[in-house]
């Protein structure tokens, strides 16, 4: 351990559209929604993460909640930098320090990100005292987090369904052989539900309610083996303007989500069709691995399996697969040098 190392702390960050996670000393120390609240009068960020999420949809004109990332890319650089900085300052072990330690960090980025955006992420990281900053592509981090040995001369297919994007990649020999990123993921599912409730039930529901519906009774198919119970949903009646409640079933949600899931299926099929034959042969044996929060949608694994005729496995704790993988690379930087972008 060098003198420099003594003052250096290591962190791994999964900067996601929906959730930001940070690993420090092998533990997930931050797991928060990627949301900030800004005071319009002072232009200051007044809250980040869970606290800001509670304000979502309930603000008045002087406070605005912002999701700095959209569709898998950074939409508001200033807000995202403040958010990262607030999260890092909140890490308990770092809070106790007298001065801000230098950081060695690995940050996971969407594979569709541009050079300019990549530079911006890096500069943000440097401004929060990142002295040694590495970036890693999301599907690669997901694969490592799932436990796939990415260095093998063997093809593996990863589908990471997050909030903003679904990233599909075939990985072999430590590289991404072919990939596809579509902007259909959890956020679009939520919007599908809002649209469905409005058009089929004349009920106006907010984003938070729609997300609750998705998690409680959302489904990718109309014939689930273990169907969830019907759900009561409250919102505003679009005709009368009065608050109203309706009861909905998972079958309705399957209808609401069908179009979006079809697009994910198509993207998976397209990626499979571009996979070199030797790797396709591997995938025939290994199947498809799912990660990301969206992969927990009921029946999605089964539906993808039927479509592709391949076994489909959901990662253990899919919301944390990416940050886990990012954390593993942080601990073995020399081993993963070829997949890290310096
Ligand atoms: N049980 C569940 N069923 C369906 N969707 C879920 C479930 N739990 C979480 N989600 C959804 O998963 C999404 C968040 O997943 P995740 O944290 O992997 O995204 P992210 O990494 O922030 O986004 P991205 O990778 O696109 O930048 C949200 O849209 C959330 O609503
Ligand atoms: Mg993600």
C-alpha cells in the first residue's frame, strides 16, 4: 500500500436512469432513486434520492423534482453531478473523515452513451474528487455481476432491462461482440399503464401510482400460473374531475404492456440473428441471462423463453447485478483492464 493509497477510498457506482447504487468496502452503501429536488427560487438542489422521490408529483411551483437521467443518458448534467456528490457525501464511512478522500472509482455507463457524454461523466467524477476514474459498459458489468466468466472464449447473452433502456449484448473473450440498446424499459412500462388507465378507465393516475401498479400486478402475459390479486387504484376521474377508484387485474396490465414487450422481444431476436454462429451455438446451451429491475416483470422470462426457444434465467437480485459487477471490477482492476475505459 502506497502513501497515496492510504488516503484513497474506492467506490463503484451504477448510475442508472431509475436508481443509483454505490458499493464501498464490498457493501452497497447507496441504493436510491435517481431523483433530485430543486428550489426554483435559489436554483439549489435541496434533496436527492429517497427524500426527493417522496416529493415527486406533490411539489408546488417553487420546487421541482428532476430525474437527471432519461432514456439511459444524462439529460441534466448539473443535477446529476450534484446528485452523485450528495450520494457520495452520504456514505457513512466517508462522512466521518476530516477531509474528502481521493477516490478511485469505477462508474457504469449505458452502452449507448456518446463520447461527449462519457467525458462529462468523467469530469463530474473528477469534480467530486475522483483521482482515478474508470468507466465500464452496463451489459458488461451486468454479466460480471451475474457471475458469467466474461473472459472465456464462450458466448453469453445478457439482457438488462432497466428504467430507461433495455441493453442486449452478446459477450465473449472480454468484449461485446454484438449489442443493441432500445429505449423501452421500466419507464415506458409505467407510461403504458398511465395511458391504459386514462383510455380504458378514464382515470388519471400519476407516475408513482402507475409504478406501484406495475410492481404489484404488472405482467408480460395473460396466463400467469400464480396470478396476483386484483388491485384497487385511485386517481382522478377525467370526466367528472372527482377522485375515483377502480379495480384492475393483471390481465389488463398484460394488454397495456404488450406492445412494449413485443419491441423488447424483437430486439432480442434481432441481436440473436446477428450473433456469429459459433457464439449462437454457445447461447443455445447457456441460454439468456436477464438483469435490471424490469426483468422482474411477471412472466417476462417465460415469454422471452417461448419466443426464443432458449432457457432464460433472471439474475439473483437483478436490481443489484450491475453494481455488483462494477464492484467486482473495482477490486480487480488489473484483471479487468481490457473492459474498463480509462
Ligand atoms: N418487481 C418489479 N416488476 C417490474 N418492474 C420493476 C420491479 N421492480 C422494479 N422495477 C422497475 O425496474 C426499473 C428500475 O430498474 P433498474 O434499477 O435496473 O434501472 P436503472 O439501472 O436505474 O436504469 P437504466 O439501466 O436504464 O439506466 C424501474 O422502472 C422499476 O419500476
Ligand atoms: Mg441499469
